[in-house]
C-alpha cells in the first residue's frame, strides 16, 4: 500500500478508462512524487534491515517478524482451505468486523470496494472514476490477500476506510448526475487529458 501512494502522481482528473492509453497520461505524471515515494520506501526498508543487523546480526526486513504466522497460505494447505481463509480475511477487512458480519456502518466500505471492482470491469460511468483512487484501493486491499490479522475489530480496515468512502461518494455523484452534466464532465476530462499541440 505504501508503494501505492505513488499512484497519486497521476492527475486526479485522469479517468480509469484512459489508463490503456499511456501516451495520454505518461507526460502528465508527477515524477517527483514517484521518486519521492519510492526513495522514501527504499530508505525505510534499508534502515529496517540495518536495524535488524545491528541487533540480531541478520540483514533483512523480515527477520524477527510474524511473517509465517500471519500468512494466509501455509505450506501443505489445501486449495479449498486457502480460498476459505482468503474469503474470511477479505470480509474481515471489508465488513470492519471480526468475525465478519453485516454491519450497516460498513456499507460505504463494501460499496467502495464494489465500485472499484466494477470500475476495473469497465462499467459505464464508473470507468470514469479517477484512476488514482481505483488503483490505490487495489494497492490497499492487496495485503488482505497475503496476511490475516486479529486483535480488535477494524484494526485491519483503517487503511481502506478513506479510499472506499471516497469511491462510494464519487460513484453516487456519477450515477446521480444528469446525462447533460455527465456530457460536460466528459468534455472537461477529454480537454484535460488531451495532449497539448
């Protein structure tokens, strides 16, 4: 997810559907943001590995962590068991409850996740959502496919609350906007992503 922050180097006016045309958005990428985020993460990993080497003699970022304890996929695990554990973990994050259960307060989170998936599938109007927001959700939820957590409800959902609520709000605005307003919006988006001549 930390690497996903670099997605905000893309213009916020760039719709997801435009991502298939790199010549449109490539010149508009904020490279200072990309290298700033990348450099900060690289330094953080280097210093963490250095700290581990200082205290344990092992230069690595995973030494001394719960990497193997919290991994969803365990050696020798059957595929069906893995899929069940993965579904449980995803719902734990998306329902903001442990164990997962329906909660009306989690509707903006579930809605935002659904909106992101539908946007990636190219559903009309939803494919006009900002690419940075949709792709950032994908980066934010990626950890739920790899590790699971416990302790208290909501802890592993904190990072997706803002982006899913933003996606839900954007989707409501897109779907509720009259057709004429959408046409004006499309015009402004096209003008914004059109390369200068």
